[in-house]
């Protein structure tokens, strides 16, 4: 029931995902009448779906504390299905704060994880996208949180990009070792000396997010959310500016026709629907957040992310990697310790 359009786009996206993953089955939570009407347009999806009526819906304006009390909402029932083992993953385009709060309360964090993090794939100029986290779940983080995010992000990158040792960097205000807050420097000190399934390569700055020199970028949720929104705004600014430039004169329109293939490639690369599907990492279950403005292709990509994480058993991978962290946080003379 979430997203800017709601049922119609969510059903179209699920149907598109069903064509990509013909083994998937769906349980659809929400207004039964609306969902069944939308399913009539997608026989392939209807044949692989069960519909569970939800008495209420979490609104975009609902505070997380109020949303949690809506026990019979479509969002709450979807997460409860994951907890009960009736579903492998939950995908929602609804209220992000409410989704995180409900998922954290119902599924709990995994052993060794203090806080779950919101991770997403962002486009780069490199051979693959970059996993960036946290993107808003935790506004303030200590060194321990950042190290845990690095481990979880690396596990995700190994699945998404088929890498053995993803390159991990901490986002900072400079690349020099003395730059940044105490929490960032402490996290870097731990990651430099740790034996983890990743290649820690120090710091990166905000203008290098899309450069392709990292597979995972780690930061606190406040910085990550600002960086994400700035990148999205810049992408819209560039595309709107080019549109204006190419329609300003007859000569410009001719130039547009000549450069149309390149413009199509640029539009494809910057289209957020091609990278849709943020993941709450660190929970005892898979929960994927679709952007509210996603179209059917974007929703399908969010479902694809959920399916891939289930196929590769992301929860088991993170649990195994977290075992490497236990000795890192044990008190030791001369070893950098996370901020308390």
C-alpha cells in the first residue's frame, strides 16, 4: 500500500519481478479489494500470490511510535510474516522510519550487531556500483557502530558484486589519517589492523562517492542521508539543465539528436529506479525499502534485491563475519578502542 502511487505500481513491479524470478511467490498485504482488482491485470502474478487483508495502512506522515501501534497494518503484517518464517523477506515502499522501527522491534538485531544500518547501491564510474551505509537509520554512531557497518556492507558487496574482498572506505572530511572525528579515526585504526573479509583502504570524501574507487563506503546515518539526498538532487539538476540547454535553440535541438545515444546512456545511469532497493542490514531477517517514487521497474529491482539476498543467505554471511569482530573489541594494551 506504500509509495507515491500505491497498489497499481506495486503490483506492476511485483509482476515484472515474477518474470525475472519465476520461482518467487508473493504474499500481498493491504486492501484486499484494491489488490485483487490490480491483480486482474497480471495473471502471472495472481497465480503465484496470496492476498492478506490489512485493516489499516501506515501513512507517510505517521511517526514511528504511532505506526508501531498499528498492529493490523499492511506493513506490520508483512514484517510479522518474516518473523514467523512465513515469508523470506519483506519489501515496502512505505514510511521509512516506521518500517525501520517495526522491523527492529519485531526481528531484533543479530548477535554482535548493536544497530541495524540502511544500505543502498549507488551508481559509480567504476566497474560496479558502491554499497553505501548508513543512509539514515542512525544519526549518531561510535567507532564500534562504524566497524560493524563496514563488516555488514562488505558482506553485502560480496553478494552484489561477486567480490572476494570488497574495498572499504570510511567517509571523512579528508583522506589524511588525522582528519575527522575521534569516532572515525578510532574505527579506521581498528579496520586497518583487523583480519576481516575486506580490503580497508582508508578514508574517502563526499565528492568521490561515484568515482568507483571503493566498493563500500561507511558513514553515520546523518552524513549518509545528506550525501544521498545531495547526490539525488545533483542528478536531477544535471538532467534538467541538459534538457533546458538542448531545447534552447534550433542548433541545440540538432545537437541533442546527434548526442541522443549518449544522453540515453546518461539517463539510464542516473535513473534511481535502476538502483532501487535499500536494505536494513543487521536484522534477523531481510527487509528491503523501495523508494516511494519508484516506478514499476524500480519496484521490480527492490524485489530483485530481496530475492538475491535470500538466495545468497545474507543473514548467515553477516553472522559469520561478525565472529571476526569479537576479539577486536576486547580490551588490549595499545589497541585503539571504540568510543563509548
